C-alpha cells in the first residue's frame, strides 16, 4: 500500500482528518505520520525557521524525519488551515525543503471545516499514480494504434495516435458524458479512416473517465494531473529536463512542475470562477464577442490600462462595464480581463510551486492569445503553447495506454 506522509496543523480541530483518510483509502493509499523526537530543536535549526505554533513545529520535525530518511514514505501531503497566515508560509517552505532533500512527490492543500474527501480525491489519486506508475509516466514514445479520451467539463476530446504520431483528433461540447464521447470517437475514427476494432488500446481521463473507461473497456483510466502533464511535455517536446505545466480550465486550474516528464509537485484551484476560463467567457459575451475573437482582441489591448478593483466574476464584470462607459476601448477591457485571471493564478496557485522554465501553457484557454500574453507578462517569460495544446489530456491518454498493448 502506498504510504502518504501527512504534515498538517489544525486538521484535528477542524474535524477533517477522517475525510483525508477516506480520500486516501479510496485510491488504495494509507495516511501515515512520521515518528519524531519530542525535542524539535534540531529540526528547527536545520529548517532555518522557527514557527510559533506547536503544530507547525511538529510539521517541521516530521519533514526532517522524511529528509533524514529515518521515516519512510512514498509521497507527501502538506495541509494547513486556510485561515492561518503562518501556516501558509510554513506549508510553502516545507515543500521547498522536501524537494531539496528528497525525491518524494508533494501536494499542498489549504483546508476548511467543510473540506470533503471528494475534493481531496484527485490529489490523492495523482500522488498514487506518480508513485505506482513512474515507469509508465517516463515513457516517451507511443506505439501501435491507440486512442485517448478526455471527458472534460466543457468539451470531450478524442485523439487517435499511431507510432508516435497524431493521425486524427476531434472535440465535441460535453453535453452528456457518453453522448459526447461517442460523437467524438465516431468523428475521430472517420477522419483516421479506421474502424473501432483497429484501436489496440484506449486511455481515458477527465471528469467522466470512469464512465468512459467502463463503456469502452479502457486499459488506462487515470486522473488528469499526470495524464495532462504527459501530453503537455510530449507535444512541447520537453520530455527531458524540468518544466512547469499551466492548464487554465473552464472550471479549475492546474499548475504542475515536472522533471523528465514526471510530476513532482502540483497545485489545483477552482474555488472562484474569476480565476478560470469561465470569467473570460462571461467577459466575451458581455463584449458581444465569440471567445476566439475575444482572445485576439485582448492581445491588442494594453494590459495595465484598465483598473481592476475586484477579482470576483460578478464585481469584476461590473467594473469592466463601468470601464467601457468611461470610454476605455474593448481591446483594453479584454486585456484587463486576461490580466485579472493571470494575476489570480499567480497569487493563488503559482506561489505554491517553484515555477520552472519553460512554462508550457495548455488547455483550451491557451488558444487565447491575450491570456498567454498576460501570463507571460506576469512570469517575465514567453509561455510555450504547443500545437494541439487543447488536446493534451487525450494525447496523454493515447500515449500512456500504449504501455498496455
């Protein structure tokens, strides 16, 4: 059984420990707590920061036990209460400390009293996948004829690959999980001039992965953190060395650091639609534009001209409407909306990882030139947007499931 070392403070008081353990058990893992000496002085000295809270001191001591290898684990969950400013600081520094002294995959989480196992599930599943399927994730070539299916919240994608090449692809709006997948599969097969019996292996990912995996008898059913990362580095030709994958979705966002194509730290967001593609869709509609037109228009505007007084979708749109009334151009308003999303992602998520270059920007929103420019402006780099960047999940599924032929 995979052992996930939990470094946390406040979980007992908030009553969510049972939810953490339930999420781990669901994916075949076990939560463990590193044994430590009650004297934390050595740990604090090695860590270089002395927190006030005894619970945070205990977290540091447990991290040192992992770094010194006096306690063995396969992965690490670092969790603190979202209300604790010192906890947020220690959480991030502990991640850096562990990544410097170990090779354990790490995920961080800021919990509330209402945190449920379902919210933690994908994070636990990703940790288990990284540990159990490291050899699979390291594969660099696709063989045979395989299909990847990505059942996302907004669109369902199908990709057929043959001998390391994409031979066809198709996407369809996600109306019903099976209905949309069947449409995408049929069209992808038609474009490839193939029949379903020609497909040697299928991999599914995304929200509807289990339904599609059962329906199509998939050989790979895997969460999107690892699958999307693999598809991203494959398409960007960055399977060696380090990189950061940034996937800004319609409902949630993912930021993943990888080394040789294997994730070692990641963070997920989705609390507020103002930090996702949904906010940009809403802005585009208010401007009377299709989303693709919006992306082009935003690329022409000035990023810092229109003031943004709120990151909230409701009040943010209200502010942009006011800006239009004051005479600001549609280009500048569109650029401001993209800047707003990029700033929120930087402040809320990219602080929880150490951004490694290059930054590979993927997903449907990576096709919005204005958003890519805004991300690049904040990170002081030019993000890599590979061809077929919106198909990363399906490509990753097709690539990885070829390991089961």
